[in-house]
C-alpha cells in the first residue's frame, strides 16, 4: 500500500513538473524571445490590442449606463493594464492621480493650483526618468506616465478656465473649460481610460465626459456606428506593425554604431540614415493607429459631422498617414505625426506664452518643454533643437521662393515637379533620420559618434542656410515685393 501511495505521489509530482514545464514554455518571456521581442514589448502590444474586446464590452453593456459604472470600468481596466505591464509600480500613476484630485479640491480654480500641478507632475516625471534611465529604450512605468502627466496638467488648466468669465476666454478655451467640479471617479476614469492610458492619445476631460454621457455617437439614442472606421485604423496599424516586425532585424539604430557602418562610403552612410529615419517611426505609427481604432470603437473618436452630414472619427487621430507618407516638408511630417500631443503643447503651452510677444521664443520654449517631457537624455534636446532649426530654415526658404518672381517661375515648371519632389524628399528624410539618430540613441557618446561619422552634415547644412538665405533674399527679391510685404 505504501509503495503504491508513493508511486501515486511520484506520478502526481511528475505530472505537476510536466505541466509546470508546459506553462513555462507558454510563458510570455519565451513567446517574446521566439518573436524576437522583449517581454515588456509583448506585454505592451497585448495591452493595446486588449482595448478592442474591452471596447466591445463597453459598447454592448455600458453605453448609456450610469456614469459611476462607466468610470469604475475605465478605472479598473486601466489599473489592471498598468499592473499587467508594470506590477506594483502602478502606484506611481495612482499617487499622481490622487494628488491631482486633492489639488483641484483644496486649491480650487487658482493660478497656484496650476503652478503646483505643473511643478509636481513634471518633477515627478523627471525624477522617474532620472532614477530609471538606462542607455537603451526600455518600456517601463514612465512611458504611460508621460501621457498621464500631460492629461493632469491640462485638467488643471481647463478647471482654472472654467471659473473665469466666458467672454474673457478664446473660443478654444471655452470648448475645453471645465464648469463643474469633477469627482474622484471622474478623474480616475479620465486618467485610466484603457484606450489611451499606455501610449495616448491626449483628449480633454470635457470630451471624456461626453463619452460617458453617451453623446459621442453618430446615432443618438444608440451605440455609435463606428465598427468599420475602427477596423480600418486597426488594419492600417497591423500593416505598419507587420512591416516594422519584418524589417526591424535588418534596419536598426544599433548598426549606426558599428565599425562596418563607419567604414562604408559616405553616400551609403547617408542613405542608410535616410531609410532608417523613415522606418524607425513606424513602430510609433503602428501603436497610435491601433489605439485610435479602440477610441473610435468606443465612440471617443467621434468628431461631429462633416458638411455632407457624414460622421467624422478623427477626434483621437494621432496620425495623418497619407500626409506622413507623401509630404516633402518637415513641417508636413510634424503636422502628421503625434497630432494630439502637438495640439496639447500648442493649446496649453505655446499659446499661453503669447505674452512674451515673440513667436520664435515661444516655439523654442515649447520644443524645450517637449524635449524634457520625453526624458533627460541629451539626445532629446539635440533632436528638438534640430527641429527648431530646420523649421526656421524651411520657413525662410518658402518665403524666398514665394516672394522671388524668378524662383517662383522656376518652381512652377510642371515638367520639373517630379525632380523637385525627389530632391525635397531626399533632403527631408535624410535630415529627419539625422535628427532621429539623437532621439533614439539617447546618450551623447552614441549620437555624437554617428554625427561625427557623417561630419555633422545636418548642423552644417542648416546653420549655413540660416545665415545665407537672408542675403539671398535681399539679392533676388525685388524691392517692390519687400515694400508690398511691409504694407
């Protein structure tokens, strides 16, 4: 009997060992390794796609239900996603959400509340960057926290505007101003909404409350007819995701740091940087398109009706894909990429610096804020410094061509348009890749090595144009054109 019992125990133990081994083989870590990705990256992708079943559940069971149920659903699912990705470190976001609610309640609609919010949320984020920073791109709790930081700062400003005389606000400020006092559940639901918690997009509290109240639908009284628009963005996101997954082993920023890259011909180094600069952005494009689909499915992407009476679903669009793929100008790429974050910076930072009386200074400070918001690595500062420089030069060049009759005539020659486009696109993506090299390599020793290998071409090219173009403008633009411009 004893031997039989021991045999049964041994068999059970062996079975448990086999089952445990089977579960380990199915672990996310091993699955990620087999896919050539990190476990954190796989968790992020799973979490983003998880938004679709959650959105379907919301559409069929919670749309038009009591507000507190919807806030609880968004809070619980968002916190669960945070725990799945970052474990106990979800307390960072929870702490900031609770503190923000206390600021709104205890300080009210005051400038002090805005300053306290801005300082606390930004210092907390920057401290997170400081204590978790490495020389590589790591998916950690600071990634969704930077999205949350902008949300909570915008919330404080909108709440402040809600207490002012409506006539003293711009039409844009009136649209976002919060008139009522938000409850903790409302703030939590707004902060943790599963469709935007990890990678954005940004949206206002007022827009979120319209979702909760069932107003974001193209068919009043029933769930929005948004399945097809959502699937279109999902499909497009999958195309970019598959493309990035297939090509990433062959086109990598790591190669920029190799001896083989340094030994290649100058033209090859430039062309590799050009192709890589375009390709590296695809991972962001894929994530934003997939999450936009989630927002559309819930109704959050509803943006009213167009002149034909058809529903617009671009309220949460972070990408204008066609513009991104076809524009030959840097300003076009900026206008097509990370749209909602750029709109947030324009609304809450750039336009609020109007009192400085200098557009370039306001733009420079806005880009400095964006650089710090991304992280403390020097590469972010260099990237946004290059963006500022490139935009200034591009604006000068556009004015020169428009105001010079000779250059305008040359630019309008139809047969030469394809050539102009090819040259513009080559310059555009070569120096976009040049800027992105600093952004993606983070530390000065890495991006400096890449810049040195191509002789700091981007800085030399645009700094030279910045000083030369005003003299060219003076030489080729007739005086009567200048006088007309002054008038």
